[in-house]
C-alpha cells in the first residue's frame, strides 16, 4: 500500500515537471523581441481620433428678429436642402407689422399736412406785415394832416378869426391821429418780431420723426425673416408651420452648414503633440468600419491646448468632465474617384506618419 502511494506520487511529479517545461518553453518563445523594422514603424505612427467637419462650423439659425415674437406661417426649405446665400427659409405672420407701417405712413401724411399749413401761415404772415406797414404809413399821413389842421386852427384862434370850439376839435383830431399811428406802429412791430418761422421748423421735425417711426416699423417687418447666411446646406430642421419664437425659445429653426470642403478635426493629447506638424501624411479610417479608408495630410495645427469638444465636431465643451487638454489639428481628406466620401460628423481614426 505504501509502495503504491510512492509510485502514484512519482507519476504526478513527473507529469507536473513535463507541463512546467512546456510552459517555460512557450513563454521563452513569446518573449522574443519583435522585428526591429515593424517596431520602428509603430513608433513613427501617431494615432488620434477626430470627426469629419468643415472649416466653418455649423450654426443654428433663428428668425432675424429673435428674441422678439415671431410666428411661422410656412417652411420654405426642408432638412437636407442645399440653399443659396440670402435665400428665404421661412415665412412669418407680418400682418401686425404691416399695420404699423401703414400707421406710420399715415402719420407722415398728417405731419406733412401740418408742415404745409405752417408754411402757408408764414406766407400769410408776410402779407399781414405788408398790410400793417401800409396801414401805419396811412396813419402817419393822417397824423401829419391833423397836425397841419391844428396849426391852422391855432393861427386863426390867435387872430380872433377862429373860435375855441374849432381849436379844441382840431386838438382832439390830432390826438386821435397820434394814437391811431402809435397803434399801427405797435401792430407792425409785433408782426415783425413774431415771425412764425418756428412753426415750419417744428412741422418739419415732426415729419422727420414720423419718417423715423416708419423706418423702424419697416425694419421690424423686414427683420421678421430667416435667410441662408451663405451658400450651404440645412443639416437639421426643428421648425414646423405654426411654430412660435420668442424669449422662451431655446432651439433654433435649423442647423446650417456652410458649403466647403470636408476636413477632419483631430485631437492630439499633450503627450504626443510634439509629433504633429503641418504636412504630415495621414491615413483616415472610419472608427467602426475599417474598410472605409481615406488619405490626407495635416493642414493646420492649433496654437493652444483646449478642452475636448463635446457633443459633435462643432461644439466646444466649456465645462468638461475632466481637465484633459488636447491640441486640435486639421487634416485634409483625399477621396479617390468612385469611392464614397466621408460624411459630416463621422467619427474617424487618424494615423499620422
């Protein structure tokens, strides 16, 4: 029994020794250094990730009068449409603003009527001044006549030909003539001083004010629009007929992408940033499909390290979860004839050499 146990123990020990020998041999084979050439290739190759974008990032389009109220009556262009600069994308309810324009226009007509009235008053005033001047001259002539009559009455009274009653009547007539002349002079002087030219000035300023109100109303109406800021494409639409925009609105009507060549915005960590330079060739591979491959080259290297972009190629995360900074570089994309081009926003892997 003891002998059997000894043989069993020896058999197990021998088997264990054989297994250990095989494992040691396999490990030694696996620890052999790699081919120096392939190792050097790996060292020269810098891999980073990025997204397909354009030089001009996409923007959200709101009505031009935002955040003033606006109600959409018609959507002119749909998601995916290519548009030209200045092309209308939406129509709005402008009835209230058109009424404001007409109201301002009516105000201009009334103000112009007041200006015409004031100008007519100035012309009338000139006539009144001329009339008052002639009247004063006539009163002066009457006064001179009465003064002559008084002198004659006094002469006759002195030589006992005239009587007291005639003298007193002549004196009263001259006094009346003096008062009439003074009154005419006061009226003439008053008319000359109170020239109502300021009525015309006020009327003209009122016309300008009404014209400004009309211009404001027209501008408010014209701003009630949504136009393409450049040649490009609507990559996403959030608007429907009847939609209302105002202070509470947060979502734009469209996401708009300006027309231009596609590039890759690649992000390189600070550890490997020194290996990136303009002109380096690149192999661009779809992040989830290695059969989609394009070539390119680095065309621009950022001048500062910034937080990673978050939520898309065009949105910078100003409140990142981590404090990691990356250097952004632009990589051109060469598309071979007959092969599909990458799509905007596509996540890719970039190998730089």
